[in-house]
C-alpha cells in the first residue's frame, strides 16, 4: 500500500542543471538544495564549474558545482536528480549522455519533469538492464481509483493548506508548520501532492498529473496512508478554488482529503491570479474573509471544516510592511496569522494542536 | 482547430454487444440506439441473434440482432461501435477476432471504453496498415493546455447543465433542450464532455479522462469551438460540485466553460450521492435552493452566472408524482421547472432564449 519511491528518501543527489544553474532558472535543483541540502553532494553545470552553490544561489553552503558527471561521481552520489526543465518540453539531446552515464554508473534517475523519463525507450531499457530505477516524481500510480470519502473517518487530525492563489507557498508553509509541530512533540505526517513535496518526502502523488476522475481518489489515498502512522496529517495544497485554470484540482484535493481544519495561505502583495504570463490579470484575488467563506462553503455539504489560521508569504515585503500585513490579516479574520518562514510558525502550530486536542476528546 | 473525429457523424454503425445486449447491460449500445438509431444498422449478440432491437430493449424498432460480424456486414455498416464494457477493464480475448475482422473489412472502430483500443499494438498496427481509423471516444487530444478563461468572452450565450448528482440526466436534458431551441429557430451548438455525447455529436472531449491540470482547458476549448458557429452553446455537465469523487471535474468544467447561465438537473427521488455500489449513502443531496447557491457561489469569484431553470428527471415517478415534484421545484426556487424528456422542454428553452436576448442587447 505504501507509495514510497523505494529508498528515495535516502538518496544522496548529484543534480543535473547543465547551463542553467541559477536563482531563477533551476527551480527543482534549488528546492532540493533548500529542503534536503544535506543530501545534495554536487551540481553539474559546466558554465559554473568550480564555484560553490552558495556563490550561485545565495544559500546552499559549500556544495560544489562540477563540470561533468565524471567529476560529480567523485562526491559519491547515489542518484541523479534532474534539476532543470527543458524548454519545449522535450528531452534535450545533450542531456542524454549524462542520463545514460548515470544509469550505467548505477545512479537512479529522479525527475519532476512533465515528460516521463521512464517512458523514453532507451532510458527505460537501460534502467531495466542495469537494474537501476527511474523515479518520475509526477507520474501517478497506475492503480488509482475514485475517492469514497474515507479520509473523513481517520483518527488523525487532517490539516489542509489551502490558498488564495497558486504558487503562493502552500508547501513551504506546511513544511514550516510541520517543523514547529515536531519540535513541540507532535506525531506529524506530511502528505505530498506535488513533485517538490514528493522529492523531499520520498513519496506522494502529484495530484495535478492524475486522470481527472481520480483527483479526489489520489488525495484520499495519501491521507489514509499518512494518517495510519501519525496523529496529525498536513496535506499539501495545490492551486486555488478560484484559479481559472487549476480550481478543479483544488476542489478534488479538498474533497478527497476531507480536512478537519484548514490553514489559508496568502501573499498580501498578490492582487490577481498567477500564471500564464499575466493572462489572469482579469481575475482578482478575493479578500481573506471572502476566501475563507469560499473554502468552508466548498466542503460544507460533505463535512464541516473551518479555516483556523492564516499563513502569509511576505517574502517580497519589508519587515514593517510584513507586520502591517499580519496585523491586518488578524483583524480581518479574527484568526492567528503569521509568516511561518519569516517568523515563528507557532501561532499556526498552536491552533493545530488545539484542534487535535479537540478532535481527540 | 476542430476536434471532430473525422466523419464520425456520418458513420452507420454495427454495434458489438456480444453476450450482453440488454436494457441494463449494454449502456453504450443503448445510448447509440436511443439517440442515433437511424445510423445503427445492426447489433452483434449471438445469444439474441434473429430478434429485433425493439424486442430486447423495448425501443429501437426493427434494427436486427445478428450472430456474427459477417452477418452484420450484410447490412452495410461503415463502422463498428463497441457497445458493452468488458468486466475487469481488459480487452476480452474473444472480442479480438471481431475487432480485427472489422478493421480488415474497412470498418473504423469506435469505442467509449476506459482502455484505449488505439493503444493495443496489434489493433494499432492493423489500423495503420489498412488505413482504417480507431476512434477512442474518451481519449483526450494530446495538445491540451490550461484554461485562460477565454470562454467568458464569447458572443454566444453559454448555457451549462449542472446537477445535484452524477448520472442524473444532464446530457439528456441538454439534448432535449437543444431540440426545443432548434425547433424554435435558434442556432445552437452542443459541447460534448463525455463519451456518449461525443459519440452522438462526432466531436468533443471527455473531460473526466484528461490530465487533472487540463480539465478547465479542455472545457474552454470545446466552448470556444461551439461558440464560433452558434448563438447559443449548451455545455454538457459532468458529476456534481458536491459529489465526493467527481467534484473536481465538475468545478474545472464550470470554470473552463464560464457559462452565462446554468440549468440545474435533478432527480427528485435521489436522496444521496450516486455510485460505487452505495458507498456514498453518507452524502445527502442538497436541496434545490442549497444547490443553486452552491453552483452560483462556485463561479461568482470568476463571473456572475445564475441558474435560470430546473430540469427534472422523473423517469422513476408516476405522472402524479412527477407533477407534484415539478410544482415543488418551482415553488422552492421560483424558477421554471420541467422534465424535458417527459414533457415539453419549452419552459427551459424559453428561459434560455430570454437570456440570449438579454446578452445580445
């Protein structure tokens, strides 16, 4: 039943970011370095070979940037992570020797690309021949089914990070809240629903990549799994119930995960829906009270679930602006609000611990 | 741009329903006979060979049931339609000679199965060799993208049949309403979103079969296409915003199609959500006023859209019960209500014509 990507959580990564390693370009590489940097042994980018990751990204410490796979192998990686996305969606020809070389060297491939490496005939054949796995983080399990609503019956408190928009920090908020909860002694599971969360945790399902009929079923499955071993489950949110492109994924995820309570994630500077080069400028972000009503109404026919806190992303605000935004959010909603990256996530972990205690009673 | 399944709308069908032709078993066959019976030349089922379709289904007239493909070919079909679903989801071995024989006889295959015939290596190869197409009705186009919300900008009046549950008659209601609108001289396009609608119309996208990220994008595409040539577009609904398994598809379809107005479909005898052998008995169907509020609230952040009429499915009620249900629906909602199959769809087509006139002003 466990949808772990065998041993992935123990991999020591060499990251392929050839020609594109940088703060704005190599998104997957950067997430890996930020969240599981202790398991990153090096980054391949011949243009920046010889530098340290810290010098390129501004974080990441002494992890070396190397010019070739052969140089990277000296740092004893146990897997190769694709850290960049190809433009045009196809596998670039010049990546192929590196991917083949990695498999031949016994390194599993880990990829969050939309295209699946395991569907590439040459790579798939070599993977089988060498007995070295390919992990496509976005590729859903083949045995998904529809949700039966079972997640509403688990003993664990299910917490879902919903948002006023996509790309707003729902995964980051959940990870920071988890850290806070763990520090306070709670038994917490994180249910990953996107490729970065799956990379970090070593399991999960990319819910926006499944067949539409199975969105809720995928959410149900990972919640049941995370709930089996923990008292609190944090379900990573995706998109927004008012995002013109992604709302279907968001509602399916909400109804499949059946949260007891929700944390609403918001970026105060965001005024209209994100994505597609500004194509959603016509779509204003609702106010926090409006968005709380939208989220609670969307699940009310299935079960009662309340937003119990606001996680703000104030990364583009000054300290003063951030404090003002926090105070305003608390005044508008009457709920605890914090930026769990900038400040202590404690107001949110406290609200969750209170809810867990109430559910256990 | 047009996602027609080349010439499918002109096919004269021989239907494969071997061993399972009957009122409750051969769902796709029965839909084809009901809606495009004038293009059905025969049904293959060796157990019932020699009978007429009318004798088996109670409708369908003199269409013959034959024992073999060879016998069926005498009625000059131009395509073979798979009219039953295999138990277990795999292609039954005993179907294979018929499918191969059909392709060899120059008959395209048309299938609404979850498994794609065009993915079967032997059938795909033969299809290419003979130059005879395979149409998998559920298989989405490969070039789907996310919705940009463009459907809100079309000149045509976009009408979406939403529902209080899945499997409640949303397609049937839309088809009956279309008939009524066409009789009254309107230029109406039907945007099919499920395999039966696609079979009937010869084009469309099965929105529950697309990658989750593209639900709204698929809806947007078919609405833009139907709107280009018509003054009114009827978008076939799927599922329900409160169905625990399918709500994600429903919201994506709603946000992608951006209807000006909605028709709410309801079966008065239905008390809890449909499907999975009664697994959703815990999920009560909301009242009509509640469901209207849910549908209108779900799209309000993106655009204002109102439910303007109620389409009832009273197929399991007596005439008296049906009339009572209709009166009650009208009293509860203040909207026109009718069973568009049992009675005249006119109350609904009138409401739509009024809305079209108001939009054109």
